[in-house]
C-alpha cells in the first residue's frame, strides 16, 4: 500500500498538480520507464517490452476539487473554489493551504458579498499565519490523507489520485515481472474544471489509432447504483455519453474470464451517470474508449450534511489491479468481439438451415 499512501498524501487541486506530477516523474525514472511531458503539463509514461498483442492506453487525472487564493487584501485571503465543492459545505470548513513556506491551516469565514471568481462566489479564509499566503496558492479540505477502517480507505481526495496510484502500481508490476506489453499511462491535469488537460492533450498529441483508451475514475456509488466493496465497475458510459460498445464487450469478456479462473474476483457493470469523465472527451474525438471506476463514497467530499472524507474499498482497489493486468495480457479487442456469440450460432446452425 506504500504507493497508494504516498500518492494520496500529495497536495493537489486543478492547475496545481505539481506535487503529483513530480512524484510520477521520479517514480518512472526509478523504474526506468519512458516518460514525457507535453506543453500543457500532462504526463505520458510508456512501458514497452517484447511483442505485445496490442497497445493499450490507460489514463487518470491528477487533480481533485480544491480552491485557490484569488487575492490577498489587508490580510484577508480571498478564495475561489476549483471543481465540484458544495459552497454550503465550504462555508465554515477547516482547510489547508499550500504556501512557499509550507502548509498553513485556516477556516472559511463566509462569502465576500456578491463578488465572483471564474463565475463562482469568493470566500474569505481566516488563518493564523495568513500573512504567509500569496495569490495563486492553493488548498483543500483539512482531512487526513490516509486512514483504513473496516476494509475501507478514507482520504482527503480519492478522486482521482486512487486511479493515478493504480497506474503506477501497474507499471511497477509490469516492470518487476518483465511482462510483454505495450502500455501508455496518461496522467492529465485540471479534469475537475472541464477536462482541460485531456482536451489539450487530445488535440496536440498523436496516439496509436488502433489502441483502445481505458479511462480510470472514482465515481459516486450512490449516484451510479453500484456498491462499494462489490468490485471495480466496468463503466459503459457517463452523464454525457455512452462509450464504445466493442470495448465494453471486450472488458466484460476479460472480466468474465477472470472471474471463472479466480473465484474471489468480482466486478460490476453500470452506466454511472452521476458525473462526466474524460472518456466522453475521447469518445467525441472518435476514439475506441472504455471506462473503469472505483465505487466512491462521499463524492467530491460531499457527505450527507457536511464535507467529509471520500472513501473506497481496499478490496475493490486490489481487484482493480488484477483486472488491469488481465487487460494488458488480453488479446486484440477486435478478435474478442468476433468470438462473441459465435459459439451460440454454431450450436444452432443446423437448425436454422432446416427452418429455411
């Protein structure tokens, strides 16, 4: 669990993913895995060994909803929300602020009139060491980054650092076991404010056209009608769109085969229309896209009555690792689709000819 704990402990917010980005860069360098950064700050790691059955692209974003210090006036920290934080929960919340001198803590003291920042209300934060904060500093809810209880992992921001950690775990496994594969892991920025990094990357960088793109996410379990602890979710679509049917069939086939071989493996399949993810960006761009998700509690730190830790199941995280390895080892998705239903037709082929 060291990689997961490390990543979840990193500060992040939309446009402020530098701590996560640095960790990914150092991790890949230590593994001797190729890594490059585009001009927008997205990262893409490329693991290639031997003759792979097909290239696969896996992607996760590095940010989580937070806030930014918009201005400092007479010791007042004027703050704007970045991402899907509920304003009514943010008002009065205890928060952490990353400054050049380290983390300082404060409390949200209410809205500053009707003033707005990027279309959202500006809040004031009061902090004992507020003088250390500057315009452009960012922050997050003051919630412990890593706590395990009753088989659940509670954190300040699972969405989507859990998925980023899962990709690093996968790279570590592939490298350690010298698995023949051709895998690109894409780590994007500013997803929580409109898929900014993903949109920029999709317009500027060429990826293999024959490679399926699998987007990893954390998605609200309650909104999607799935259960935390019942396995990773094969996400057939989101609030905006349905993903590629061929890739959905391929992922389902892989998952069913894995469940037959491993009785402990379980998975779920659902639309998950509680939110929109980067898979819709790739779908709109005409790519072959699939989605995987960790069922998430307290989506965007929004509890029943106040802000709260996000949480996932440790079991779901471990099962997702098994599924990712199986996806990498699976055959070409086009060949898998051809086999779908072929056995049923073969069994009844002669009967059909008699009817004709």
